[in-house]
C-alpha cells in the first residue's frame, strides 16, 4: 500500500521540509493545510525522527487511500488529552494535598503504579472535601486543549461516533459530553454524602481494561472493523485502548505511550490528528 509522509508544525521551516523530502526520497511536496504538508512517494528513514524533533514537527506515514469518512468510531481520554489539566490533581489542590496526589498521578501515567490502586489512593485524600470543589475546578481551571472543538466538529461531520472515556470523573465527562456533543461518555463516579466527598468511588472503576471494553463493545455494536476505529490518549492507562484501535494517537504523551502509538502529536494542536486520518483529502 502506498503511503505518504505528513509533516505538521506551528512554523514549518522550509529547509527542514526539503531535507525531510531528500531523506525519504519524496518526489513532491503538497501543502494540505496552513501547518501541514504531504510528501509524496517517499519511504521511512532512520534519521527522520531526529530531524522532526529538532524542527519541532510532528510526522506520520498515511496510507494514500485513507479518508476520514471511512472511519466510524473515535474514542478519547479526557485528562491531559482533551483538556489541559488532571482534574483529580486540581480537586486535591482544593484540599491542600495536590503535591501528594500529583506524584501518584504521574507515576500511574508512566505505568509505574497500577491504575486502580493509584485511583483509590488519590481519591482517599479527598475525603471530607466539599463537593462544590468539583464545580470550582470545572469553572476556574478546566480548559480544552487547543484544537479540541475543531477536531470534534470534523469527526462528527464525517459521521463518526465520538466517545469520551476517562479514568477521571463523571462530573467532568458529562459536562464535556454536552458541551462538545460527544455521543457517549464513561468515567468513575465520586461518592458524595451530605455534600461532602467520602473518599470512595462508586461502582466499577474505569481502568485500562474498561476503556478497551468500551471501544470493543461500541465497535461491535456499530458493526465496524478494527481498522475503522481511532483512539487518543496520553498515559499508560490508555495502552489497552490503543491496542484495540485501528489507529492510535499519543497526545503530548509519556514515553511509554508514544512508542506504542500509531502517531504522536508533541508540537501541534489536537486537530492535527485530522491530516493523519485522511482529512483533508
């Protein structure tokens, strides 16, 4: 199958672009977006990654026949992927225990601690906190990562089912579902009694295996093939999700995640995923 190289960056240096074409033996350079270029007719080269990192370019090899409308399901993580924060760390800040909770969050994202164990440890620190802290985090600190709205608009216009699945909390996923128009949202439920967080999670924990089940269940329900599914995330808890998807994208991710993804976006907005999915054609 013929593949073309896609290079993307906020400021694509012409010298780097031409050098990439020379390295890969590409025969033509096409600008497909103000910040994206398609290099035709080339093949992978071991120095390409080093060149792109130095020039702050994201790159990926895209099959010539790929078109966005050929996909049917998009599943994304929330914290530090769709949004710029880790919600649990910001809630913990309201309780004065952000440092302790953030350290566990980082270790879990790197894959050093089992996610289920890490979640229970972190949530326990929130016991007794007024539940209004979640509203403060949503209103005062939660921000979409750049390109999130554009990405969702194009995915929905192409007819994909869009899903938000998170090891975070339903308080946030439900609001983002309504705000961005996701078809489905799945996350953990923080227990609240008399207006206070109890330090417990209610029901089944959404861990790596649960994320994978969400993708596989919806894929089968929609009668899709694996290669018609897309997953996006940033932490070790997303690796099983990646393994079940036809295309996986690591967004500003931990090293253990980047190396197992189809594509990595380190220097671009979330909507830089679109040229890697065949849009625009």
